C-alpha cells in the first residue's frame, strides 16, 4: 500500500512540475513576443522620425516624435503590469 501511494504521489508531483514548466515556457514566449514587438515598433518609429526630419525639418516632426515616445512609454508600463 505504501509503495502504491508513493508511486501515485510521485506521479502527481511530476505532473505538477511538468505543468509548471509548460506554464513557464508559455510566459517566457509571451514576454519574448512582447519585447520583440516593442523593439520593432521603436525601430520603426525612429526610422519614420529620421525620414520626417530630413524632409520636413525637426520642428514639424517634433509632435510626431513626442507622440511616439508617449506611446512607447505606455507600452512599457503595460508590459510591466503584465
């Protein structure tokens, strides 16, 4: 009886550990996806800002630049909350 209980308990522990491991992988994947999305968005913003400044000058593009920074800060706060 003790052997069967031990085997059953070990099975539950292994199942819980593998579930936890799967959860960790899902969370890590989600974090990597969020970080990649933020990085790509930030890079895209910088390229657009540089192109805008070349064509229109810094003063005309300052508003867009501020809007981009505010959006990026908001994304960072949202990411930290998760």
